[in-house]
């Protein structure tokens, strides 16, 4: 296929594929350029593997077996016999879905060409590992990566992210989770139900971007399962110890030290915008590192669009696919469609689950049932809050 394309799509995850397929269905010549693993976050390191493990530990095999005594005359006991086998099953599922939903789709679109390599913006297109590719329009859909909070000492401490935690072949005896957003709560409960001693720490209440009543209710349920929760704290420093790691915090005017065998950092995600020539091309970034786009998904540079997690907003796979399809159609047919997230659904896959189907202004301040406003931007996680009220673990915070 010619090296001149109507559209170049940088990123081969859900947003990238959505944009490339939409463009190909319009008859456009498309260059799809892989940035990271084909399939992106959801199928490889996000929705699919996490929900598979949550289903195994938190909602079916283990938890239901261990709670069968709720029904008269029933008794059962579940336990993890071979965690490596559980991980191998998860990996098999991920591999099969990556092939079925992404790799095997490519041959169905004759006007789409696939490239692998590092892409940078150039005049008139992009360069992939130095190879020029001419394109009339460009869509950036490079996703996001786990963010690490600026806690003193964290650079010298081994830690897990949501990616590496889902690949552990051995369960730790105890786990300290930094961040009480949806990832921290989901994975924290999952590991707790696999008999790991879990502590969740946040500078805000857990699920702080939602309704405070829901946050308090979920915290209560998690504490009933012996998950220790420290909310509204200041994180001071972190270090390694002979037993694992230790986190120093200030809580309600008192200094506390929390220890665990391993640390899981779940403090949000950072858009992948490095080393792409964006600043040189005068593509404006948001304070959270995301690419600024308007309602048509246009960036500040004419002819360049962006969609998905790289925009630093609405970090859900269905919103990435929706925004990318809209970006492709606008790039090729004249910017007629507008991005609308006023009724965006969201689910937190804890048990009980937390659902949000309200209408709200995307990326700005939401209003709760009582009329209060709260921020819906990217969570920075447990770093830097000072003088906040503390709510530490109660008696249910200790493992039985």
C-alpha cells in the first residue's frame, strides 16, 4: 500500500482500532501504528484480566463457597490451591480475546495498513522509528500508564501497579494499597478475598469522585471483610524494611506507620504523551498531561485529533471507542459531530458493585444529590494532602 494515507492513527488499543475501522469503513486509506501492546489497556492489563480474577476470587468461587453457611444446612470452604494456575487461566483468556477482538480484525480492512514502532509527529504526517508516513490527518490514541505519587522514598521502594499486580504468581501475605479509587478498591477486595491482609490508604475518602454516601457505605462493607482503610491522611514517606515496606502517614494529628509485605500503587493513570514530538508540534497539553481537545476531538494543531485515555478524561473503554470513532469521522468528513458524555455510565466492580448512571458535565464538577459539587478529574492519589481529617481502621480492620 502507498505510504500516503488519508489518516494515520497512533495507538492500537480500543480507541486506535475504533478510529481505524471507522475510517476504513468510510473508504479512507488508514495507517494504524502500534504504540505498546496491540489491544491496549482493557484487554491486556485492565478490564479483562482484572474482572477475570475478581470473578474467581471476589464474586464466585472463593467468596460464595466461604459464605455458604448463610443458608441453613450448607457448609463449604474455598481456598486458593494454585495461584499460578489462576494466573495462567487469566493469561489464556487475555491472549484469546486479544486475537479475536484485535489481531484477527486487521485482514478484514483492505484500506488499512498496520505498522509497529515509535511514532513522532512530523510535518505532513508521522515518522515511525524514523520512517516517514505521509497522512492528511492524524489521530493520537496512545492511552495511559499507571501514575506514581511523589511520596518521598517511593523511587527506592519496589512496588506493584495495576499491571504487575495482575501478573503476580505468588500471593503476598499482606498488601498496602495506595489509592482508594475504583482500581484500589477492586483489587484490594480481590486480594483480601484471596486471604491477603489488605490495607487501603488515601488522602481522600475512598471513591471520592462519587457520592459521599456511597463512599461511606462501601468503606463499611470493606471493613466488614477485615480490610483496613485509612482515609483523609497525609502520606509522609515510604521505605523498605526487613519485612517489606513501611509507609509513614499523618492521621488526625498523629503519626502512624503502616507496614506490609508488598505495595500496590493505584493512584490513577498518566496519559502517554512523552517522546512523540507534541510540544514541538505545538499540541497543547492539560495540567494532568492529557492532550487538550475540543468537542470535535480536535487538538490545538490543525489536522491532529486525539481520543481515549490520552486526553486525560473519561477513562473508560467504551468512551475511548466512542470518541475515537467520532474523531475519525470528523477528520474525514468535516468536523460535524460533537463529543457528548453527559450521560456516561460507570461501574466499580467491588462487591457490592457501585454504579453511576447520572448525567453530569464531563471532566468538570459534578453535583451530588444534595447539590454539592465535587471534582471529576483524574485522581492524584495519596500524596500531598495536609491537615485533613482522619478516619482510621476500626475493630473490623484487623484480620480474624
